[in-house]
C-alpha cells in the first residue's frame, strides 16, 4: 500500500496533485523534493490553492529517503536533472509515475530505475495555472494509467488502490501506449501552433495557415507512430480534434505560456520526437521540422 508520496517538480501539476493527495494521506505524507538551490529559494514560500493556504513539506534531494510513490512533475527540459535528484527516493518497492507530456519520460525512467517500477500515465483535462506560489484551477482533470508490460501490473495495482482511496480521478484505457500517443497528437498540434502563430485555442482553428499546419503536424504523428509499432487510426485523430474544439477559445496551452514568460519550451518533446522518428523510419515530417526550427529561433530571441 502506498502511504507516502514524494513529488519532484513544483509546477501546476505538482501542486495540484500534492494538494489532492495531502487531503487523505495527511500533511506529513506528501513532500516536494528538490536540489539545494531550489530548496533555499522556496523554503519560506507560502502556497495557496484556489485561494486557500496550503503548507507543504519541502526536502533537499541530498537528504531524501525512499518513497512509496514518486510523482515526476517537472518540465521535460528538467527531466535529466530530476532523474539524478530522485535517486535517494527510489527504493526496492518504489513506484514511479510521470505526469509529463509526450512518450519519452516513461522510457527514461524505466532505463534508469527499471520498467517494473513505472506506471505509464497520461494527464488530461487539467486547467491548473500556477502564478508565483498561487495555484488556481477549476477542473482537476483525470489520469489515464495502465501497464505497458506485464511486469508493471503490480505497480499499477498499487497506484489504483491509492487513487481509489484519495479520490484522484483516473481511467484505465485498453492500451496505455496508444493513449500516450493519442495525447501526443493533440500536444504536437495545438501547443506548437499556438506558439508559432502567437495565438490562442480559437485562433489555431480560425487562422487558415495555423489550422492547416496544426492538422498536418497531427497527421505526421500518426505517420511516424505506425513504423514505431503504435497503431493509431482515424478515431484517435478525430477524438483529438473533438477535445481541441472543446477548449475555451481564449485559452492558451503551456507552450504559449512559456513563450510569453520567455521560458524554454518542450519543443524537443513534441516536434523533436516526431522529427527524430521521421528520420529513423524514413517518414517525411516537414511541418514538425518547420515548428522545431521556428520555435528554437523564437527561444534564441528571448
């Protein structure tokens, strides 16, 4: 049974799930683990979630002890460092769950700590936004979890029991790998389009060139998935479009938020993944290649 949770990454999703889990597990059962520099910078911060003050335990990675569950909630660009920081958190029975976008983080966790510890996960529907030490959200969203290989079933069972106990919304898709890729279709399309065309969700559909590129970028994900052994179909594509059409027109995705804040984006996780797979399998990816180059140019101009 999972009784204590360590979270690596104190962004919107880290705070969202930290607050949710703390309600049931108790204030001492959830901790945020970070390097010494971040600890010193944030140790006196006062956090609020939807206007209510929340007291969280912060811990230096150098002083960490094994956790029952480690939630990885960093940005992709910080994942390599996080893999190092969380070393003392991982014991023989620790379960690892990544809240990151894309299809790469689970593989990186498995390579470092063993695939039997990893529960593949897709985070959907959260509208959480962190500004300073304040988190605001209306929809807590849901997590899709599953076992990609039989060795992960024990860890999956432990996470399901925890989520049932703590009332964290979750789903069990028939194919978790396909679910990861279905989310990638959306992110590759909407995140990058909104950034490159400096627009919101509504503009991505209303601006003709933006819409054309968004849809083509999504199709390129499907094209590289097939030789990679992932069977996506028109239902996956249409489901992604349905979700995107349901977004608030004036809202903006995380990559656009990063651009406005002049932060490094997750373009390597999106276009970078698609372009690399395209080269590997000989599949043309012109739109994602354009996005990759353009977004890197935008980052360089900050």
